[in-house]
């Protein structure tokens, strides 16, 4: 009885009513305020674990659009954005795109629904997802939202003159039928990315190849992608070509990439902290503190271990050497000047040394302000104070509430307390399903 209920709960979670719906879905577009904003969901699909650029992860496992902060000058690469935990941010509305105006300042694109506009005059050149574009008198385009008759977010673009007419679907693996998007798999075309005519597959999904009969067949074992059935073009990490189209384990340990031959590891193919020594034909450890090295143990690049800084040596090799200041985790360029301090410390900009945050504070920029408290404490009235609920990891919304629980506890929707077993979670979710 208990088991069958669990199975039912699991089935409901996975399938849901009608079209598959999990609490978390990966967003193909990452456009402000349009999709879920999520780039990685948890294994059980219940919550988002990593949000895209310009999104912030909320405590309930959803992503929220970051609020652009209009500061004087546009930073070189990215528009300056800051993420507020934001209850004030309307997710549905999103934010209009930014562009550098003639004075080099950030400004919102003036055209409603615009996703990209030209630097200088702000002429809109691309509409947001779920919009149709029509030529504008002054050049560029105007954007109209697709009709609400089309399921929300089904369409990438619709006809601006007839917004009920979808022109391009948003999700790969769908095709247009009577101006609506239909999944290839719903007409029996499986593992297909593109089936424009709804009859045969044109492009198979990743990990599948088109066979002579127009079907998508899975690539060989331990193969990520193949151009034709049985012929691997890219083996999974740790595997290399077996000479017969398939993939077999690399002979070198710990090698993650032996694409060229089984007894060679690609230059960047050794695991973290190792490099390929061609003479020894082995992945060999990098020097102490060095996470990535190339050709020699002390030829470091990229990031160093915590407490080490990357410095260029007279022979123009870069090495990771120990930071000289206490509690310093990063000191690239100058070992006696800290870029980043350990948790509960901050960089004192006057001295470049690490100084202690206030009591119970894990992340701060000064001893009197706090961005985040240590585990088990909540930031309330600007101070880190003890959470009242047992096994609660954070309670910023109030000391008697819990934002999230310490591992392996989870926050029960029913009791609002930190509960223990994972199985209970399914029952909890089941009760949520039935109340929907
Ligand atoms: C806006 O600027 C672009 C070049 O950045 C130019 O091609 C276009 O003609 C301008 N449009 C208007 C309306 O001034
Ligand atoms: C393996 O190395 C090759 C060549 O260095 C590179 O092109 C390829 O992307 C790498 N594959 C993986 C899975 O990292
Ligand atoms: C940072 O703190 C942790 C635990 O408090 C400690 O183990 C680690 O050695 C510290 N690192 C540095 C560079 O001080
Ligand atoms: C910070 O540095 C001080 C002085 O060396 C040391 O006593 C303390 O343990 C360090 N804290 C951490 C977290 O590493």
C-alpha cells in the first residue's frame, strides 16, 4: 500500500496531467522574464539548482529576473545587473532590454517587447520571445505580443498581423501544424529535433543519428554524439575511439579525454590538478596549489587552490604561490594583497588584508553590514540571530520561520518545519498534487 502510493506519487510527479510538467524546466532562451530562467534542475525535477545569467535563484527553487541597475556607464561586456531577492519584481512582465545610448549610458530599449536594440539610437532589431515583429516606420521593428489563444510560451515568433498564427516554435522537437506547435514525438517521430513536415525527421536530437529509413537511432554506448548510426563522432569523457565506430575506456588514468587515441590524453584532458606528460605517457600531478597546468607541473594557468595566487615568473611561466596574508583565499598578481577572503572575512580595501565580519556573519563588505549569515542564523534587523526551528539552515524571513533546512532535512510544505526522510517528501508532494 505504502509502496503503491509512492509509485503513484512518483508517476504523478514525472508525468503530471496531460503534457509533461515538472516543477522545474530548463529554459531554452533565458530571456528576461519570459521563461523559467533555469539552466539546471535538481535530479528529481522539483527545483532549480542553477539559474542563468541575469537570473537569481530564489529560496523556493525558482529563478527570478535580476533587476538591471542603471549606473552611469555601461560596463564593457555585460549590462550591469544586480539580483534582488525581489518580491517586487514582476516575473511575467520581465524587464525591457538595455542599450548604451549616445552618451554611453544604460537605457531601456524604448520599443515595448523589444529584446535587442541598436546602440546609440535604440532602434529595435529583435523582439522578445512570444512576440511578432512588424517593420517600423522609422526603421527597425515594433513588437506585438502573440495572442493568448496560443498556449503561453509555445511560440518564438508569431505573425504580427495575425498574432494567433505561430511562425516559429520555441522548443526544439516541435513542428507547426495549423499554426500551432506540435511535438514531433506526438506523431511518432521520436528523439527528433526538427521534423518540419511532421512526417519524417530532418535533424535528430543529441546522441541520435538518422538512419536510412528516416528514424533516429541511439549512438553507440559511451558515445555523446554520432553523425551516422554506429559511427561515433564524440566519445563520452573518459572514453576514446575503439577503431570500429564505438567508444572504449581511455588507457590512461585519470584522463577524461582521449579523443585522438586511447593511449594519449589530450592536452587539457587530464583530470583537474593533472597534466599530460607525453614522455611518461601519463597524467601527472601539477605543482602544489596549482589546479590547471600545461606541459609541466609548474606551468599553471586558470585558477589556483584556495590560499594561493597566480603570479607570473621571470621565465614568463605562471605559478600558484601561497598568499602571504592570513585568511586570504585569492591573491592573484600580488601575493601580499588579497582579492578574496575566506568566509566570515572581508577585504579591507585600505590595506588589502582580510578583516573579520560581524558576529555570525558569513559574507560582508564591512564589519557593520552583512550580506549572509552563517548556517543556522537568520539576518533579521541587520543582525545574525539564531533560527528558532530545529535543523533550520537559514531564516532570513523571520527567526520563527525557515527558508531552507540543513542537509539532509527538507522543508515540509505541510508542517513548515525541517523534516527528515526523503520518502516523506514524496508524500508531501503527493498531498500538494491532490490539492492542485
Ligand atoms: C540608428 O543607428 C543605426 C546605426 O547604429 C543606423 O543604421 C540607423 O539608421 C539609425 N536609425 C535612426 C532612426 O536614426
Ligand atoms: C577533447 O579534446 C579535443 C581536442 O583537444 C577537443 O576538441 C574536444 O572538445 C575534447 N572533448 C571533450 C569531451 O572535452
Ligand atoms: C578558510 O576557512 C576554512 C574553514 O574555516 C579553513 O579550513 C581554510 O583553511 C581557510 N582557508 C584559508 C585560506 O584561510
Ligand atoms: C584567520 O587567521 C587567524 C590568524 O592567523 C587564524 O587564527 C584563524 O584561524 C584564521 N581563520 C580561518 C577561518 O582560517
